[in-house]
C-alpha cells in the first residue's frame, strides 16, 4: 500500500467515524440515553427503563463484536482494551472517580457533549476542565501519580486480560470460539433481560439500545477492520490508521476530549492531526445539536449558583482523571470496552456504577444535613 492510499484510507476512516458519532449524538439527544440518568432513575425512583436501554446496548454490542471476532474481521487482542496486563486496580480506582464525578457534573463524557449540542453552557466548562484533567493524567502531573502508584498494581496474563483468553487457557478451546460462546451467553442474557421487562418495549427504548449497540459495532469494524493496514509503508509494521493509541479504538469520550483540546490549541503544529477520537467528539456535538434543533428542545442553560459551579468543576476533574485511569468512560468501557469481554472493562464498569451510587447517596446526605 502506497502513502497516497494510506492518506485516502485515513480520510475514509475519519469520515465514517464522524457519521457514526453524529448518529450517536442524535440518538442520545432524542432518546435521553444516559448512563448517569439510568443509575439515577434506579437509585432515586426505582425505574429501570433507562438501565434497560444501557443493558440492551451492551448486549447488542457484545453479540456483534463477538461475531466480528469469530469470523476474523477484527482481532480483539489488538484493541485498546486488551493487553497482557490486567489493570484491575486502575480500572477500579478510575471507575470510582469517574462514576462519582459524572453525578456531580450532571452527566458522563458523552452526555456532556450531547448537552453542549443542546445548548448547555455549563457543559462547555465541564468539557474544558475534563479535557485538561484528562490530558494531565495522560502525560502530566497526575500521569506521574497514576503510573507510579496505581498502574503498578496489575496482573500479568500471557494470553491477554480477557474472559475468552482466560477460559481458553482452562478449556483448551480457541479464543475465538470461547469468545463467541461468552458473547452469545452474556449478550443474549442482557438483551433478553432488557426487552422482557414490563413496559420496556417501545420505539424509543429499542432505538436507544439497539442503536447505540449497533454504533459501537460499526465503530469497531471501521477502526479494527477497515482501518487496518498489515504493513505501513513508512514503518513496515501493521497499523490502525486514524487512532491516537495506534491500536484499534471505538467510541470513548474522555481521552478524546483531551486530544480535541490539544488539536484546537496547537492547530498550526503539523504534527497535530485529526484522529478518530477527535472527529467522534465533534460528531456527537453536531448530531445532538441537529436533533435538538429539529425537535425544538435546544435551550441555553447556565449555572444556578456558586455551589452548582463547584460541583461541576470537581465532577469534571474527577471524570478526566478517572476516565483516563480506568482507560475509558461509561461508553468507552461500558459499551466499547466491555464488548471485547476485557477483564479490565468489567472492573471499570463495576467501579463506575459503584461511584455513581455513592455520589447519589452523598447528595442525599448533603440535602438532609441542610434540612
């Protein structure tokens, strides 16, 4: 493959990523798909409807990615979420921080972008603070702390830190076969749990669940299959074009926000190029804006009082630090990562949910003290 062909392929991958994320923003805005909202509904009202949307999206993503892996269209061992180190402690700590932060900041990374598209000025503040905190945790002061004191607690796994690799070593079956089996069991289980719940089946809920899961599958195919180059003409090594990590990536909205700020601030630097993560950030905002304008729900929104400002600043900082430490957010780990059946992703999701529940309990405690 020649350099000119690499350039063309990169452009195609970026455009595809943009349209997928545009659809993500539009669907999230129209259906109110939101991880924090799902946890809030369960904790505060006992309503599992939006949690059902998330479970359905997770199940669909698992099923689709399992099939892509089994048919050899993507290699999950070459994705961002699976390595030979199980970063269980990083996933747990980062997940707890992110989950707590997203409650204080009125939504996770993806919801922040959706709210920006719908006219939320305070979400712009969250976007900037989260991006700065994320970049600091990627390459700055909190990155030093992360590497020295958190990432060091890991378990080396020769076959890869995933359920299929672990079960393959125990049973003797191939990783792909085991992966398909696990994906079918977990994916079908989550999907059936969602659609069989009372009053769940509606156009909105199905579009949210199946749509979001389908978009994750599409992004994996674009990044890990269409964007895969067996031998890059400059390095003579395999490559995944258009990604920041050099590995296959899917939808995620913490580190990409940091890379978006970096690209905007150093635009004249020719080494700063568009990546799949950056175009995904832009796509979600524009998709949400289109949906909000079309549905006449676009509204300017600002902070209510100084306490509201403080909560969003702290929440944004927690999300930036936690999202990078956990290697993903409620979408990055909760849908994209977990669809690969990564062990790290399961721990991160548990941490995010626990952190969110704790944050809601904390808010109730605060209100009771005031009363």
